[in-house]
């Protein structure tokens, strides 16, 4: 089995002995000290290693850094993206914004190596057709845009992401509000006595707890593609289709190097998890409404991965602005920017005003 062949790669983080895969626990377990190592089993049976977050924040080993291959890196002086690719390739423009202002880039310390990646599943010709249809359905787009062969610049890139896992136990307290109604008497504008139902709230203390597991919470580490565009094409199937990192997967492709480091990504992930935990606790509070919700959350088993995800990218200039369209390399989901034709918008507004005027005139007659 594939997982048996991969076992020698994983040492126990406590004593250093070879850990063994325990199907009953779906985890790597040390046969000597019983320490459970963070790892996941992919769909094809290979092991996807999860790294302990607390240990990594203290120190990462040299073996966890670098690309396992000879690479060349350049930084774009326009969008600040760092592109990594085969040294034989000659880069003339930035793969993310199209700017020619690129310079060689070297770091004093090698970046953290990706633990795993998602290979491309959607072929390029299918993406081109999807993007053409996407543009054809954009309202108020300039006619010239639809006639331009902009999809000729579609190319695939691997973008950097961090994923975070955590087991959370949270205790909460709040005041639960229950609605009830009372009848009130009042005088209207004519001085007549009237009655009405007025809603009141009865407040009572409440408390509870919950346990929740966060599995592969994604944090984008890309500067070449805007986060709001990536959010529109997520999710990526990280819990089922990840492959252990191998340089062969990215050979011939451009890879963006992360610039959101582990510390910043972990802080961002924690804030997102905190917000989700609070919402989960809020959903447990009984009653019609609540107030003064207080949550005490305890995080354990925190692990992370640095992964690469496949994205088809289209960058083009129209007028004085640069636009991006992105497609999920696994699902084909598309999101992007596009210019607007103010002539079409003006004509549409005028047509709407004329229609409203006709309706008003007809109603008066």
C-alpha cells in the first residue's frame, strides 16, 4: 500500500522513532511512546503531513525549506508578486499583472517548502471556452472587449496557501431574550382611544459549550491575485485531493512564492476561527434573541500545511486599467474584473427613465 511506503518519511516528533500508520486512528502513531503525529491520508492512500503549529512557530528545520529543485525567482515591481519557475525559462513580463518591470529576486533564507499540492484538473481549452462564455454574459461590457482575443493570454499558475487545523472547545454564557406582547392604550391624532400590541423582551441567563474541529481552514498567501477574487472561486478540494509535494508536479509551471508568512497567516486564521466559534455559540443560545454573549475558547491539536493550488489566470489591459480573471484549476469556477461601457449604462438609464415616465403618464390618464 502507498501509505506503507511513505512511513519511513515520518519520524515521531517526540522521540524520533519511525511512526506507523494506524488505520483505526487514521493517524501516525509511535510504537514506542504512543505519540500521535499530525498527518492525513489522501484519497489515493498517500500520506499528507500536517506540521505542528506551535513547534513550527518556534523553529523550522532546513529540511522543511526550499523547492527540492533548481529554480529561478523574479519579483514584479508593480504588483510585488514573486514568481518561481524553471531557470531555463526567460521571463519578460509578470505572470500576474503583465508588467515588464521584473527584477531577479534572492532570499537570505529559503521559503518553507509546500507539503502538498492540488494538480490541475480543468484543461486549458475548457477554461478558454468558459471564459469566453463568461465575458459574453457580462452586462454593459464594451463591444470591443467581446471581440478581442483576450483569452489567448490564459495561463496556469500555482498559488500559495496555508491551511490550518484545530480542535476547539468553547464555553459560553449569554442572556437569552424571549419575546412577549402586551396591550397598550393610546390616543390617535383625532383624539380617539386606540389599543396596540407592543413587543417586550424577557431576559434570562443561559450557558452552554461546544466542541468543533476546523479542518483545512484556507488562508491565501498570494500577492499576485487579489484575495476577493480567490474567495469567489473557493473552495479548493484540500481535504480529499491533495498530493504530497513533488517538483515534478510544478515542472513547466509558474509558482508564486508566499509573502504572507506563517506567523501572519496563523494570526489571520485564528481571528477567522474565533469569529466562526462565536457564531456557532450564538446559534446555540436559546430564545428569540440574545445579548452579552461571552465565549471562552480553548484550542488544541493545532497543525498547518503550506500548499499550492492550481489557478488559471487571465490578465489584460483595457484603457488605462489592468484587469484579472481567475478560474479554479480543480472546479472551473470563474471570477474576475471587467470594464464597463458608460455609453451602454447611460442609454439603459435613459430608457428606464422614459419607461417610468410613460407609466406615470398612463396612470394619470
